[in-house]
C-alpha cells in the first residue's frame, strides 16, 4: 500500500502560480542592436516585444514538462513509502528459570528411561527437561546449576535449543559434590533483577537437603515472594536416604508454599514427565503478539522519473538544433556549383 510521510507537501502545488503572478519577470541585461526593421523581426520571430526588452514565450510542450517535473519533485519531498503486509512477532510473557542439582547423589541409578534402561537421576532429569523445553512457547528460559555453589549455565534467552544443548553437557559433580539450594535461589533472584515481564517462575530440581548455602532456602523463598517470583520444587531423590543425601521434603514444601508454587515428588521418570505436564496446566503460557508493517522509502522513483524526463527533453532540443544547423545535401550541391 502506498503512503506519504508528509502529505502536507501537496499544499505547495500552486506555488509556481504564486511566483508567476507576484514576482517580477527575470531581467537579464544584454547589449542591444539598433535596426530599422525591428518590428519586422519581431513579427517573423513570433515574439511580443515590450518596452525595454523582449519576453520569450515557451511552447505548451515545455510548460507541460515543467509542470510534470514540479509535481514529481513534490512527490519525492512528500516521502512516498510502500507499506508491506503486516508481520507478526511473538513476545515472551514469562521468564522461566530452571535450577538443576548436580551434587554427587544425582549419580544414583534409580530411574528407568523410555527404553527401559536404568539410568542415573541426572540423565533422567535431562531427558525429561529436554522434552519439556522442546515444547515451550512464549517463554524466555534460563538455567542455573548448583552443587557446592550455584552457577548461571544459560542466562535468560529465547534460544531454547541453546538451553537444551548446554543441559546435555552437564555432568554430576561439575559444580561440587554437595548442595547449595538456598544460594541457587538467591542467584535466580539476581537473574530476575533485569526482567521486565510480569510472570517469573523457577522450577527447582534437587535430590538432597541443603548443606552448603549461606542463605537458608526458606529465607531465600521469602525474598523471592517479595520479588513476585513463584518457585515450584521437584524432589528427585529417595525419601528414605539418610545423611547428606537425605531428601529434605519439608524444606522443599516450605519454599513452594511460601512463593505460591507447588511441591512435586518424582520417584521415576514417568512421574517426572507427568510433573511437567501438571506444571503446564498450572503455568498457562500466554503469548503477546506484536504486529508491525515494514515501510520502504521509494522517494527515489519520482526523482528518477523527473531526471529521465528532463534529460530526454534536453536531448530532443539538442537534436532539433543540430538538424536546423546542418545544411541539406541539395544545398551543399548548389553551393559547389
């Protein structure tokens, strides 16, 4: 669709008429030649002499060319734009942060994968997370891994393929053998500091109790609540374990309840996959769609047409002058005799 950025330029269309009627004619001083047959020369040339000078008259064709060039120049000044069909872009409306426990106990092989093979806890978590992330839409996702200390593996991004790739490369113990769950929540709160979306969600997957955090998980959960962050906790450990590998379900429930999230227990891979389906039902995915129409400036088109038109007229004038100045062949023959 054609549009003009400055349509008010059309008000300048009658400007040449104002110049014609209100400004004096152009005066050019030349050396005159006195001849006794001036009136006869004026009649032969078809010009109308006035007192003190001669006013040249343009033919209708030249006036038409000037008018067209003027309109083309005004069309270019009005900045014509071609508006393309609207494009739609989906804007994320939620930031989703995944906290993944990489402590030593995640190496325990007590999960069964889709093929029936017994795998360790981290492998099962990565398989289900990979499927979960492949179905995300309208979210920015970040990944934090934690052991002795938390680390931001992937900052918030819409490149979910990058998140999946980075998660596949994680190994047990790469962040230390123990569990700093409270510090991981604290790091997540810091990552949300620059977030501008309203919905902020953390999904925390851990199989042990907090043994290394400087900030207790309950206190970190209260700060998260004040920041509008919802935390869902997923226990992937064995409730019957003891010592450092003990699963502190009470702490995980408290974190979830404080922030308005849910607590889930994953005893096998199928249950872990079902947890993500339940999270999808709880955390409905809203997508804002932004539409915009690209604009392309095409002011060069009327300028190009005006330039070609003036060059063509000048070429025709020069060709006409050349023909008038070149004698005919019969005249040359007569001059030879």
